[in-house]
């Protein structure tokens, strides 16, 4: 019977140094999270809360961006609505046929533009509130017309009001036009031309 021969080590490996190789192979420690032994109903409730939170965050991101995209239109509508409101007051308070005709024309023109922009926003599912549209309402304008009527100066006061506010309205339209879609640009450009036409008619065209 032949004596057992020691088994040869694999090439390049000396058994005398195995302890060095083994020492380098430390077990990997992963990040372990504590396991919560919660009842199933509580786990379901927690999952529901997390899901609801994610829905709220996503909704705010989606609809928030959408609202900001249409904010220039709302600025235009708020300005136009206020000018139309003040024009209605001027028409009612004045006995001057010229003032009444001008106020009626301005009111009709701006309300028509409001209707077109509103239809456009609704077609794009953009939401807005009555409070947003009333953002430019100013009691100072009411006081201005009332005082002017008492001093028999309503025609001049209303003309000055229109010159200032229609010019601002045109600037609002230009700002909205710069960020509008092609269809939106058509509506805004038409409104801009109408505002320019109003400013070009007497007595607004006079210095």
C-alpha cells in the first residue's frame, strides 16, 4: 500500500498563506432596516397615506405648472374685466352722450375679448376663479368717477382713466402673446388691435 501523497495546491497558491487570503474575505455587511411587526390594517393605512401624499405632490406639480402657464391670460382678463366694470359705471353716471357711447363701446369690446379668452382657457382645461378675475378691482376708480361726476368733469376723468389703463392692458396682452400658443396668439393679437383702435378714437386720441 502506497503512502498517501499530499495533494498539490493549485498553481499560484501556497497553502501556507491561505490564512492571509481568508482574512481578506470579510463578510459584507449590508444596510439592514428594522422590521416593524405591525398589524396588517396599520400597514395598509400607512401605505394609503404614502400613496395619497404622492398623488398630492404629483398633482401640485402638474396643475401648478399648468396654472402658471396660463397666468398671463388671467392677468389680461383681470385687467379687461376691471376696465369694463369702470366703463359701465361711467356710462350710468354720465349724462354726456359721447361718454355713454364711448363707455358702451369699451365695455362691449372688452367683454367680447373676455369671452374669447375664457373659451380658449376652458378648451385647454385651465381652471380659474372669480376671485382671480377680480384681482384688479379698485375702489379708487369708483371714487375717481364719483368725484368727477360731482364736479361735472366725468368726461375728462374717464378719458384719462382709459388712456392709462388701456395702455397697461396692451402691455399685458403683449406679455401674454410672448408665451402663447399659435391659437392663443391669434386671440391676443385681435384683442391688442381692438385696444389700439379704442385708443385711436376721439376723445382718447387727443393729447
